[in-house]
């Protein structure tokens, strides 16, 4: 059974203070690893898909990386508007079912 | 920009009542998903449709939940009767045929509160 563990559960940073969020996963065959951003009371917003170890993707202040066992979401010089819950999910070969982690709740303090 | 539509956005009901949620996926997306998200947790799949056919409903509590996608476009999720533990966000997502690896695109969700 696919498993996704995200850490930390919550993270508070000062504006401009860079950090990383972790997503550890166990799958029989990784078809894709996804990062989503979710604001309170809203649906998840797609950020990135990573397909193979060593792959990296960037969007504004966010950079996602992937190894064979985990993914990191690096946030550089964050701003208060980056405050949200960041969800990681994996897609296994053989089905179209996403398995999500419980998310990291990120708060950026001005 | 194409979006997944859901309604209502909020629903408050009493236990033992029936509720229904509606989802209209992005035009042309063949695969539609219903998820339930309890506060502080990640979304969990309830049911997956490919066109009008159910592909996976293994996590759907079939004694009280039902889902349909009659014409392979929009979909309805129903709960009857609602229980206190059903309070959650119900999310709909869609993806093109065979395009699961491109990512699922979510609607705004329906927040259900059962009193």
C-alpha cells in the first residue's frame, strides 16, 4: 500500500527566512509525485509534478526536488502570501489513484 | 482558464437528512474523482469515474453514499442518511483520459457540516 509522510506538521517562518518541507513516500512503482498548495476552505491548487529521481522544478519562490525515497519543497525568501498548507501526493503505476500526505501548514510572519 | 465547478460551496444539515453535491469537471476531462478531506488531513479518494463508469469505489461507504455520472460529464455525490462523522470537505477533481500523471485538478470543494 502506498504511503506518504510529510514533515513537519506545521512550520512558522519569518518573512525572508528560507526553509524546506519534506515528503517521504513508499510506492511499488512511482508514476509521479505531486505538490499542491491548499488555502483554508479551498480546494488544492496544483504546483508541480516530478517523475524521476534527480528531477527539479521551480515556480517563483518554490523549488521541488525528488529522490527515490523523498521529495523536498524548498521555499526561498518566503512572503506572507506563501502561507498555506502544502500537500504531497504520489501516483502509483497501475491505477489513477492519488495517495496524499497530511500536509505541512506553513505560516510566514511579516 | 478552465476550472472544476462544485456546488453548493457550503451545506449545513441535520443528521439523518439527505444531502447531495454536484461537480462539473473541466471540459473534455474523462476521469472524475470525489475525495473527502477531514480537517487537518489529506484528501482521501471516495470514488473514481472513467466517463460514466465507476473505476474505483472501494473506499465509498456504500450503505449511505452513492455517486453517479450518468452522461459522463457532470457528477452527483449523495449521502443518505447523513451522520455526524460525515462533516468534512468534499472535493471533486478531474484529469484528461490517461492523464493522471499530469496531475488532478481540484474544484473549490463543498464544506459539509452535520449537526
